[in-house]
């Protein structure tokens, strides 16, 4: 029997002892009067005797993080999660035999362990060493832990185990806890900014009969009630939100989960959070101005600074954002003019530059995309990639002065795209033709090409106003943290043991 199994067996015996003594090991209610951070913040006031010389009794609750005995007294550290372990969420407890009685003291020593959640009733005082402490006059079990906490969590090097037991990583690692808190602020500040600008939050379907709004491979499942295959959405309701533009709404957005059944690396996940907005009567030029303002707002709110070290680049969001021309940028780094080169010439360039690419369904669109992905690694940003060929973006409006380019922009940060927007295509005939071209690519083996969506084309035929759309995923947050995307999810998907 392993050590952990032996410890669990001992704790199960203690659980039985609690139940035999008529004590609920998992009560639903606590009489807690203060969070630990509140008790520490108001310590001077709470530890002063009243006019009769009596100290005020308070009730705290938390998890036992440490336990040490000294004669007829036992010292504990309890933590309630009101803030991090290092920032005021922990307090020292002293349980003395002469305060809780010999029987009560022995019962505590025999049956309470590190990791148990307890309620402590008592008075506050400062020890001779200056430690703020609560002296227990009574105690109560709130939750009996059957497994111990790891004693040397900080020494673990196994990233996989940390992600699998993320709850322990958060508990013991202040940096991970801070990441979780910042992640929340990141999305809330984005929502706050959009609402202040007059956008309405909406919800669109997660299950779709035709996945649309992106070039991506979807997850497929079966809808039993309707007896048909459906897909998990690959965009944040792009085509649905555009239908809301047809319906007469001016500004809408959605923040939610989307799913892409593709490869996984430091920047890509299959199940992640995305925001998309659609803004009627605006174009991509207005979109760039809006996004620069929004990013600065979110980043300042979340991190308290606009200067970062990302993927080896020094990125200062406060400086003027640059604009990068798609065609000339690729030519600069690869010596290929994508408007003139043939597919075979592009493929030779990819091989010469030692760029790996998927030969399945390979076509000129994929060739150009691979060339660009090679180039973007050289650009730190912040800035906007513009002037993209129409073949690269089937949902964007063409440039009025250059019919072979589209009104699209992508935010470039740390050598990668961190947000994309464009003047939305609202010409139903053009949209139908581009869907048809995409469908041809699918039929020839490109399973990431978009499907023909007749319902969306029909909606456009009813008329959609000029619209700017934009989307950004949690990749932006991971880049700002300068960590792999998977490590910036609270509970990333893990293979079963």
C-alpha cells in the first residue's frame, strides 16, 4: 500500500470518529462573521477590549494549511481564499487546552488534519513575535479532507501534473491565482468597454447545422431529437450576428466559447473563449481606431501598464500603432510577390525557407497563408496588417480602389495575429460567388475551407447595412501574460489517466 493510500485510510478512520461522536463532518452552514482579510484589515479595532474589558469574539473559517504543537497548545495557519496566501488570506490560530478543555483539545489533535476546513471562534491578539493571531474558544469541522496537501508543491517540475491538479496549483502558486484573477478582469473590462460604447450583448447558437464564419475544421456530433449531425461553432456567431444587422440592430457583441478540431500548440487551442462584435454603419478604418482604444483600455485595466515583453519583443501599446502591408511584407521577408507568383513558385519558396506545410488540400490560398505566417514572426507590433488579397478572406468587403484586395485588418502583437476585423461583405451576389469558390476548395480536399451557407446569403438579400466586424480570442490574454495559451486556461483539457 502506497503512502498516500495509508494516509487516506487513517483519515477515513478519523471521519468515522467524527461521525461516532455525533459531529457532522460536512455541515452546510458556518457562523463565520468575518473573512480573514477583513479580520486582518480591522485587526486593531477588533482586538481592543470593550468598556468592560472584554474582547470581542469573532468567527473565522478556512482551510488548515499548517499545524504545529507546543506543549498544551497547537498553532494552525488557516486560509479562506479571501485573497492569496501571501496577501492576507491566511491567519495564525492558537488552540490551547485551558481554553477549549482537555477533552476538546485532545479531540482536535486526534481528528483534525492539514487540509481540513474548520471554523474558529475566538478573540484576536498579537503574539510576542508580532504575529496577528486568533485564540480559539471553540472550533468546528466544516469539511474533512481525505487526502493531504502536497508538502513540496513548489518543487514539482511536472507541468502536466500541475495542469491536471490545477486546483492545487492555484492554491499554492500566487502567480497562477493572479493569472486566474487577471483573466476575469480581462474579459470583464472588454465587456465593460463595449457596453459603455453602446453595444448590446447577445447569445447565438453553439450548435449549428452549417458551421460558418471561419476557415476551420469543426467538431461534429449528433442531435438525437432531430436525428441530424450538427457542429460546434467555429466562430462567435459571426453569421448570426450579421443577421442581427439585417434585423436592424446597430451594435452587438458576444463573448463565449468556440471550438475548432485542429492542431494544438502554444498559440492554438480547440476549446477557447472569443469575443466578436458587429457595428453597423462603420468600416474597417473606424474599426482600427476603435480597436486601438479598446485594447489600451483592457490592457491598462488588467495589467496596470501598457509596456510588455512578449515572445522576445518589447511591445509598447502606448506608442503609435503601425500598419503593415500584406503583399509588401511577404515580399520583404520571402522575396515572393504573391500577386504574380505561381503556386509552384510559392511551394519552392516554402521549401527553400524550410517552412512545414500540410500538403493535403494544398492550394494557392494555403501557400500564401504559410508564407505570411513565416513573415509575421518578425513583427513585434503593436500594429495592423492590411491590404489582404480577396482569396484570403471570403467574408470581407473588397477595396473600392483595389478590387483584388479586401478591407481587412489584423492586430499584430509579438509575431502573431491577436484579433481580426473587416468591413463586412454585404453584397449577396459577391458573397454567394465566394462561398461557391470556398466550396470548390472543400470539394478538392481543403477541409478548412468554408461551406456554402444559403440561409446567410438569403438574409443578405434582404439587405444588410455597411458593417464593421471584429473578433479576438483568449490568445491575446496569453500573449500579454507571455505564456502558452494552455497554461492561461483555468482548467485546460487533459487526456484521461
